[in-house]
């Protein structure tokens, strides 16, 4: 296998791992403490979680398109 194919496989693995990480984000990843944080902080953390999940869904779409085209 040539070097370019190995690099491409490695990048695909990394992108897939990134997608998985973004899908599994929760409030603890943003150091949110429900006992000491206020409502504004909670809303910010929820927005950050939504953004991570949205990016993961975009990555999933890209992965699916790539697999269909190959």
C-alpha cells in the first residue's frame, strides 16, 4: 500500500474518532457544575453541547457521502 493511501486511512480514522467524541459530549466536558453555576451558564453549556452534536452530524453526512462515492 502506498503512503498516500495510508495517510488517507489514518485521516479517516481520526475524523471518525472526532465524530464519536463530539457525539458523546456532555455538560461535564465543559466543567459545568449544576450546584455552583447559574441559569446563564447552563444555557451556554447546552448551546455548546448542541453545537458539538451538530458538527458530529455534519461529519457523519460527509462520511456517508464519501462512502457512497467510493
